[in-house]
């Protein structure tokens, strides 16, 4: 059984994700500390985590920064970009992001809560399944990413001693309390990917992508493609060029000339 394995490194049939799935059964809460975070593992856990009352994910950063201000700004931007990219990669095998709607609902309800630790470099990987009778924990090298939980050769040790699990809980709480809320950003990214688009928008976007590299420059369009430009009077051409200039500055303009 999974609980008897001391070392899990993804090299055998026993993957870290399998242990998380096993622990999720009957767990009241699941606490995770990770350097990187992807949506894929939550989707792969599927129904297994649906009975958990609370999942807390503490996200760190595996790179160092010279100043707090630069650290926070670049970390937030990179974390947003990394999470967005993880969703794009998930689409390669799960084109409709099946299961993501449950994750989005849990994030909105607060059943899944994410925070980021920005005070300094945070390199920890920890998983704690809080159960009334048999709490357990993993400490090791696996990030909460699909490669980290299933593919990479990692080194994780299974801890079931009650006193040691209690100390790990205390450690997690200390850093959790110092971390910044991250749910709004994750919700916004997920909503963007799960938003339904009208058929016409999809149709128009397809044509835009298809013909994007055929788009002529203004000068090429005026001289070779436009049926109107060459028959305009000179003052009308001047008005048109002025319109283009104003439009490029203000993102739009009206030409009101009888």
C-alpha cells in the first residue's frame, strides 16, 4: 500500500501523484508548498480531491532577486505567465480543459486557496494530508507540476509520525501567514481560458489568423488594393492620412466630411 513506502521518486509504478490521490481519500484538508504551480495536477486528481474541505497551495520562487520591489513585481508577472502557460500546455491533451470548471468554482468559494511567498527565495516542496486519525506528509523535491509529480526522478520521503507531521504543520502555518493572497489572479487567468466565445468571434479569429501574414502595409493597400484611394481628390487623401495619424495616436477616429 502507498502508506508503507518511505521513498517515492517517480521511477517505479508509484508516482507522487498516486500518493496524493490515495491521501485525498478521507482527508479533511491538503496543504502544499511548491516552487512552481500548474493546474494540470489538480485536474488529474479529479474527483479524488472533491471531498476535501480545504486545499491550500503556497507558491514560492526558485530564483533569487536583489531587491524586494523588483522581486515582487517580476515574481508576480512570471507566476502569472507560468500558470497561464501551464493551462496552454494542458490543452494539448485536454482541449476543453475538462475539470477546470470545478477548480474555478472551488477557488471562488475559497475551498482552494493560493498564496505566494514574496519575502525571499522560497524553495520548499511539502505535501501534508490532514486526517483525523492518520495524517501524513511528503517532504522532498517534487514541485506541484505534472513532471514533478509523475515524470522527473525526484526524491520524496513519506512521513507518518504524528509528532513530525505536527511540526511540519507548524512550519507551513508560519510561512502561510506571511504570504500574499493569489486567488484573484488565478481566478482571472482561469476565467479567460474558460470563457465561452460566440461562433462569429471564433469564425472571425480564424480568418484573422489565416490571412494575418497577407495584411498589406498602408502604402501597399492604398496603391494596389484600394478601389477608392486613387479616385479621391487631393484634399480627401490629406484628410484620410490625417485620420490614420490621429487614429494611431488615440486608437480610433471619425472622419466627418460631407
